[in-house]
C-alpha cells in the first residue's frame, strides 16, 4: 500500500494513535488526527507527537469537509468497527485499516503473531526472549505495550517480529500474514464489543486467514472451537496439549515433562520444575512459545536454554513480597474470569482474593466455583462488585467484604490474613473507571503492599 501523499485520518489519540500518526508523517502522508472526546486538548495531543506541526488535530466533532477529503482511515484498537463515525466513513467509500495493517505494509522480516483470550503477553514475551537468543534483529510489539507502528521502519529483511495481537486489532487486518501464528485459547471476553462467542472466535481466526500451507498456525488441542475450525485454515496446524500425548505436536506428560513430537521424533524440552513459571496455564504458554519458535527456525537447544531462564511478566501472578508471614501476589492482568481462575489455581495456600472492576459483560460463576475452599475471603471493589457478590452468594460463598478503593482493599486484607496465607489481586475485570489500565492498577497494589 502506498502512503506517500495520501490524506489519512487517524482515529484515537492513545499510544496506538500517536505511534500510527508519527509513522504516517515519516512516510509522507497528510495526517488528520481525531479524538471524539471534547475534553481532550489539542495542544496536549500535539506535544505527544514527534512532529506535531505536520499534523492537523481535530477534537470533538469531525466535519463533512474533512471526511470528504481523507482517503484512508486508520483506526486505533479501542475504536470499534461498528462505531457510527466509522460506519459513516465506510459509507463514504473510505478505506478502513487498523494500526497492525498499517505497520505490516511498512515493515520487513518474518512475523510470529500470538493471540488468544489469556496468556498472550506471557507467550509473546517468552517468544521474544527465545528469538533474541538466536537472531540478531528482534522486535517484540503489539498489545504487549510497544506499538508495531513505532518500529516498522526499523525492521529489515533479516528481522524477526514477535507480535501480541488482540481481537480488537484483528478486526481490521487485511493483508497481514505472519510466518507463524498462534491462538492460545478462547473463553468469553470483550462480548460487549464482539456480542457473541462465535464473532469473538472468528475474529481471533483472522490472525491466520492469509497464511499459506507452507506456514504454521499453533493451536490448543483442548479448545473445542479451535479444533473444529482448524480444518478451514490453509496453514499447517500444529497443536499443543496439557491433557494428552500427541503424535505430531507438543504436550505435557504425566511426569510433567514438556515433549516436542515432530516428524516421528520425540524430544524432551524440559521438566516443569526447570521453569520459573507457575500453573498449568503457564505450561501451556510455554508449549505454545516453544512451537512458535521451533517453526520460526530456532534450534531446540537455544529454545531450551531461553525458556529455563525466562521470568514471569509483570502483573501476571507476580510475587510482590512477604509481610508478617503473608505472601502478596499481583495478578492485575487477570482482567477476565478465565484469566483470574488461573491465578487462583496457582495459589497453594489459603488466599484472600481482591476482585472487581469494570464490567465487560462477563459472567463470574466459573470463577467463583474455582475457589474450591482455597479462597478464605473475597474483597470486592469497582463497578462489578455487586454483580460478583450476588453470583458468589448464589454459589454458597458468603465471606465477602465490599470496599471503595484499592487502598481500603489492601487494609482489609492485612487485617484478615494470617501467617502462611496469601493475598492475591486477581480482579477478573478490566481496570477502567478506577485506573487507566491493568498496569497502573498492579503498580498501585505493589506500592501499597510494599509500604505496609
């Protein structure tokens, strides 16, 4: 796609929108940057840009004259494709692309792209570390916090890219074609945006839609939807499983060895005790990462060394500290019930659990059921607190304390936790409304705990 001289509208002034705008200016596009929030200050937005004088910034409403003059519209991931403004622009015949597609058209090298409901960040970070152990030019980008657009022009034909791709970003891919893709799992999430699980699952499958039969898609054998739809993919499918041995795939044995089985040869990659990661979900992340890196051309001995040295990503069942015999864990990245279930499963002692936050339309029954005598007290805050409390009581769990802030939550936990027990922040909800993102929430929790 040619961008030089094109009139491009970028919608959204967050980290993705700013990075996309900077990239477009560098390649000669004429950019209009738009934010629908009337309280946004154009001067503040301009300061974030590398060359703000080259960009027209519009806040509040978009005029017909601007809509008529732009040729291409670049959406930030937070902007739904059925947004009324986007619908209007589409009706006017404007080409709609996302920031991942923009970056792809301007980058070089081979891409390993990872998606799924849970485990994306850990798996992408692990893939990135393995790739760095073998390749000279490696970029780790996407939903992990570094916009793909911010590094696109730095890539070369020799580069390899590990990209965490969200369902929001996959709504707008067109030509995007990774060398290896991976879909880790599918559980209900973002249904306020995708409406149904079928829509959500099909959006995730977009990651592999352009792959050829010489390329690879890594899938979870234990996910019924993925297994059922795998036959529709052009790419070669390679499975991982934590439940059974596979003739062709990677799996966890009863002896807790991770085994790579391919072309009739079985290789033990490692024993789970050699990893710095806790929980079955993390062993699945490791298996997926091993498979992705194997098909990205990394020799097995390099893979083995890198995965054994890898340390868990921040905010995902992250050990914080021990105070008065109580261990504190930050799982702020547990932003949906399924992710939070993995957080509970990783705990090995009685646990006081902090939950609640922004309502994404999730149901909490399976999360509550996962307590299984392990959760001693549930401390709830945020928009979903009443909904979660109601669900908990329906399942016979009555030990609930409602609080109005994270500070109060930590105080309640310290009053009830006894030596040998754990306190876990694993909200099962997004952070919006109380915090900008799960990182800010997790950092605040760590700050409060360390100050005890």
